[in-house]
C-alpha cells in the first residue's frame, strides 16, 4: 500500500484542493498518512499571498529533498499558487522535485502521477483549466465542509497575486456543486461554506444562476444544517443577496467583506473599486436589515507610500464601521503585481511592523466590544470540538470544554463533560473575551 502526505499552506481553497487530491489518488492506490516520513508521495500545496508563506514552502521541500537521498523512489510534488507563479524555475531551484502542479491543473493529477512514477519530471501550469469531473473527495472529518463554487479574480488589485496564480474568474457547474453539497451532508457535515475569491460573482452556465439562486437551491435540501459563503467583494454585494440571506433559514447572518484600507487615496492606489463612504453605506445597509449580523474584514498595514494620517484613517474606519473582526497583515510585495514595482515607496520594515501591531491592538478592542453585546443572550451553537481533561486531570482550561459557533460566527466555549460534536445546542452567553464568548447549556 502506497502512502501520500499533503502539506497544506494558506487559504481554505488550498485545503479544499488537497481533499480533492486525496480522493483522486485513492484510485492510484495511494492512501493518506499523517506522517510525512512514511510517505511514498509528498505534496506541498503552497500559498503565495505573502513572502513568508513562499519562503516556508521552499524550506519544507528542502527538508524533503534531504529525505530523498536515502529514499530515491520518493516522489515530491510542488503544487498551488507558488507553483503556478514559478513554474519550471522550481525544477531548477529544487532538482529533487518530480512534479510542479499549477492551481488550474489539479484534476490532471492522476495522469501526471503515473508519468512521474515512470521516471518523468514534469511541469503543468497551463492557465487553461483541466476539465473537472465528479470525483471522490476525502474530506477532513469535521463539522464544516468547504466547497469551492468559483475561483480566480478579475479585479487586479495592485498588491494581489491572485489573478496571476488563480487566473480569471471561473464558476463551477451548479450541478457539480449541488451534488458535492449533498454528498457532504450525507457524510454527516452540518455546515456548508461556499468558497470563492469573489464568491458574489458566481455565475452558472444558465441564465439566472447567480449566488442567490445557488443559495436557494442548497437551502431547499432537506435536513438541519447551516450555509455560509466567503469572500465577498464589497461592491458585488447586491440587494438580492441581502434579501436572500434574510429569507433563507439555513443561510447564516455573516458577511466577510475585505476593505484593505480605510483611506480613500490608499484605496485608489490599491485599485479597489470603492471609497470609504461606499463601503460604509454597504455595511450600514446590511446592519439595518439583518439583526445581529457579523461583518468581518481584511486590512493591510504599511502599503507603499502610506502616510501616518492615511494609516490612522484605517484605525478610524474599523471603529466607525463597528467591524466584528478583521484579518490583518503587513504589506508584502508580490512579483508581477503593480505595487511591487513601487520600490521607492516601500516603507521601512520597522514602520510596517509598528503599524501592524497598532492595527492588531485596535482589532482586539473592536472584537471585545462586539462580543460584549451578546452577554446575557440565548444563542444557537453548532458544536465543533470537545477538549477533555488529560490524564493529569486538567487541560489548558482546567475543565472539559465544548466549543462551537453561533449562526453569526461567534466562537463559544461551554463547560460540558460530554463530546457532542456536530450537535446544535442552545446556550446562554455568560461572559465575553476578546476572541470568544463563554456560555452555559440551557436545560
């Protein structure tokens, strides 16, 4: 029996791709292992959003290359966004790699594995997507199934590598998506998250097949489960989509809407298609129509040329918009992007680091303020995991804890002595912390 190990870096789209790879490789008699040292096939699925992620990928395969000296039949596959970007240069830099697999060629993997097993070294980074089929997917056992409905981006923000690594926007066939959702529900998953770099831009093959239409099709499937979707581009959020979230009982009250900066000039330099007033109008509209909605965002600190005043506009925006949580990062130049050429505008690393620290501190304050609103409330929680005490009678919290999420994506810790992962329970929120709520089971 041959064994395969996949190291996944970056976003949920990469994790979803890895689950597809595991499923396809079973047909070649490869079985998943959690121990890379016992694998016959090693795959790294890389992320190139930031330089740190790229560096980690090369470091990881450097270790694998050393293993190959003592295990010459070991096959190594370099996949994902860095593979799409670097192509044949990876074979030159890492001569122990057998296959470079681009983001749009995932479904070609079985044929390529047969060829590298026969001794070939290959690069497959063609931008023409390899035709998808209705394949087996080996999902990581959990509560949430992540299901891509589209990938790629047409926006070309000046800092972002995604259009170059994931290509232009492409939507999957609706019948494949719905079939995958039904299979996941039959396997016991209780939450479906629809994925896309710009998920609101989904367009099926037939007239009228947009995201709202797809949500309605999935919502009509029998059973108790939740539906989420990420990530939304601000100006792609339509009144129809908001109406759909309001009307459908399984669709959660949650929007992830990256803003990136709270400063109008910086947004223009980023090639974002909105200003602060437009973004605020979108958030205000959603909040006015959907009680208890959670709105989360993304922000970049230290964009090329960003002044202190412009950065402070971002801090001000986070407060005024009452954002519930934000992903944050310091600017990292990405090859091929427009902003990467503005070398004379780069900020010193210490300035970026200091601004990111301030951004994170502001984010913590916003999160705590958001969480405090729910103390004393009764909320439905879908339990995702159980943390029991260890042999010494304690864990990090000193008690048995079940952890889950509310419909609006708030994490809740609940003291409880049984593992009821996958169950929906009603909980009274007793206190708020920065990153989570504490609650107690309602009898």
